[in-house]
C-alpha cells in the first residue's frame, strides 16, 4: 500500500470548542490507483484531504495514522512535513482560478514549484552552472511540465498570467505545479467542479493518463458519482465525518447498500429519461459530531428507533465491501 | 483540448497609465517638478538666497516687473522663481525620504502582524491605535515644538506618524491574501512561511502599497509646507514653499505674488501626485486591465 489512512480523526477549532469534522476515517490507496472520496459538501471530504497534507493550521488536531510509503505523516516535524509536501504528496486545490497567484506568470509559478524541492539537492548538483543557466534549466523543465499536462504551445503559455487563461488551462497549469516535485501521491479536491462539462472530461482524461504513465496514486474528492464512475477504482462514501460505505466503484454503482449511497446515486440524472433524479431531502447537519447514533438517520427513508441509539459499526459485507448501517447487521 | 483564449502581449505599465489624458498631464507635471528638484542649480536664474533690496516687492514681469525676474521678488528682493525651484528640491527630497522610510517600516511590520496574527498582531495594532488617536498635524506640531525645528527632526516626526498607514494597508492585505487559495496551494507545494510572504503575498500587495505611497507623498508635502508655514519645519535660508507663503502673508494685499506662486506650486504638485496615484491604481490592478 502506498497510502494507508487508519482511524483518522480531525478536530477543528470553533468558537464553541472543538468540532470533530472527521471521525475515524480509514482507507488505503495502492500505487497507480485512483481512490474516490464521495459525499455532499460539508461532510468532511476536504477536511480529510487537508488533514492528510497537514494544512489545517496549528490549532486543528488530527489523530490516527496517515502512513505514506511506510512513514506516518502525522508524526513528522513541521520541517519534515514541509519537505514532504509537493515532493511526496501534492494537492490540486478546488478552484483553478484562485489556486494560481495572479501576480506571477504561469511559467514562473511552475518554476518556483520546481525550485522548492530541487533547491537543496539540485543547487549543489548544478553548483557549477551560472545563475542564468540554472534559471533557464528550470524554465525549460517548467515548459516540459506544461506540455506534459496537455497545454498547447507551452513556451508561449508559460509567459502568460493566470487571468489570461481559461478555466481548463488554469487547471492544467495547477496540475503542472503539483507535479513539479514529482510526487507519488496526488490529492485532487473536486478537480472538475469549477469547470465546464466539456472541459471536465479533458481533465479526467489527463489525470487518468498521469496515473498510467507516472504510476501516480490519486485520491479524488468529489460529490459527483458520475465522475468517480468514470475513472476511480475504489471509493469510500463519507457522510458527516464517517465512512458509511467502502467498496470498489463498480460495486458502489451496481449494488450500493447504505441508504446514503443509494440516495447519492439517485441524484445522478439518468440520460434515458426513465427515472427522474431524486434529491436527498435536507442538508448535512452543521455540528454533526453532536448527533447520537447513525448520523444519516434524520434524512434516511429507512430510519428506525434503534438508529438513534448507538453509532452503527462499519461491517464487512463482502469482498472489499463494508457498510455502516444497522440494516445489514442481521446479515452476519 | 482547451486553447489559450487571450493571446494579447502583456500590456506595459506605461500604456495603461497613459490611457487617461489627466494621468499623462499629471505625469508631466510631476516629472517637471522632479526635474526642477534634481537640476535646481542649473535651472534657477538667480541665487535663491541672494538679497537685493532694490528689487524689494518687485511684481511679476507681466505686471510691471522685469523679464529676468519673471515671477517677481519677495519682501527682501529674492527671485521668486529661483526660490520655488529650490523649494521643489526640499519638498520632493523630504517626501521621497519619508515615504521610503515609512513604506519599509510599515510594510514590514504590517506583514509580520498580518501573517503571524495572535499576540504579535495584538501588540502592534494597539500601538498603531494609540498613534492613530492623535490628529496628524496636531501630533506633528507638538512633537516639533518639543524636539525643536530642523530637517532631521522634521523627518523623524513625519515618519513616526506616517508608517501607520502602510502598516494598516499591509496588514489588511496580508490577512486577506493569506486566506487565498493560491497561498494554500503554495503551502501544499512545501513553501515556507517567509518564502510565501516574499514571493506570493508581497507582489500581490504592491498595487495597494504603490497607490498609498503616492497619496502619502502628497500628504507629506502638505504637512511639511504646513509646519514650515508655522515656522516649525525647514529653517531659513533653505527655501521651502510653506515658509515662503508665510513670509508673503503680511504683504498679501499689496504684493500678492509672494504667497500665491508657492501656493500654486504646492497645489499643482499635490494634485498631480494624487491623479498619478489613482492612475497607478487603475494600471496596476490586473483585474481592471482590459485585455482587448
């Protein structure tokens, strides 16, 4: 396993004490695999992603284990973690427009990302090179990276500022900066949400190609079942900080067990027009860590009195398939 | 495959700046004053300190004076034009020195407070609040009265109060910029805090700081003139516009030119700097740039 997340629990500081946004999340990702984290907004997906990178600021508390290539990221010092970010595990943030600094050219931003990790070792190795030579070496590498993410005419594009780019181009540039430190592991936080549908497909293909060519493992965070269906191998469904179901994407699509997974699937429009998409009533409750029992019970069509008692256990119901719902407790 | 949408060459600052005629004019005026300041000994027709009691209160050339003294002479017969040209030197030199000083101090402290937050921010911001509680001119007057007039004291007093504006703008900019996603993205790439401030945050607050620098320059020129008018700033024989206005005050009904021309010089320079400041703001803001 390249990444093994076990029992990840994250508390975020709020005015009324700590809020347990992520509660005992576990999953694992193999090299070259695309793993999906699925759920509505406000259910803890992004907090999970930021916890993996330890980007939630000094006041947030994360416990559990995030083992990347045999090393627990949560145990690293801040300096060691900084060295790991970008070089071993990189993030593609949600919005491509705001993820790029408006004050610098695209090429300079990719160059900076290269220099951050190349800096220590690379400068010594290239110690003989003069300053301008090193700059042009880095610049050439930046152009290569831009070409690698499917930007046409990368030499010219590198000279441009982000506001001169379209959303899809920005997203490709963001991916290029994420790849600059040659990480093995990529976290893509809603990589296509801010984009046009036509462009989304291009980005999905790009990520899929990078996975195959570079052997990258990718954690894709999304609320879109259709996107995950397209290229993720396995996925975990998150609701209110809990993993409610975990299986291969195919299983989740064919035979979802948890009522929440079923409800999410019912939200996907059916092109045949046979079944109208059904929205899930209600919202993710804001302070969900205070709820007793199953956190989905308020919105669940199958809810019973027992649901509000204890939090159901995550039960294995099949090969690589677990679900957290009392409906399946009898199956054992 | 999605293509580049806009392929306009990066527009230069100058072209953006000169889009409006007023800004172009302001630029010319400011450049002219800077030229006066830089080349005062070459441009001034006479020694600004040379007294000539025969020419006492001599009116401007077109009002009955001589063309060798185009703007007339003051109450002790010194050439007004020469004194105004030398006065530009005082005003601009003082303005530039003070703005640079306050900019460096204010931006540095403001960035530290904005990025570090918590205790550092609270302590610095309270100090700033105390300074802000005093009206600028009253504070400067009081300080000058205590320290005594003189160039160094003038710089110290104006700078002591001036950095507060840069502090507030820098702090606010850093606080809003550090919440931006590209800063988080930079952290996700493994950049350190110092490096993020230098390469991501400072370039983005440059437009705001530049505009503020222009506006501060105007304020400082006025403050210097005010203090010199009251006799607490620049001391004779160094020519200063504020001092010249004061010297002409008793003669305002009989020899209007003594106070009027330095006053015009102040007004022109300050208005030009302000227009230039606004032009800079529009030109530097990448979001206001028309890409057509």
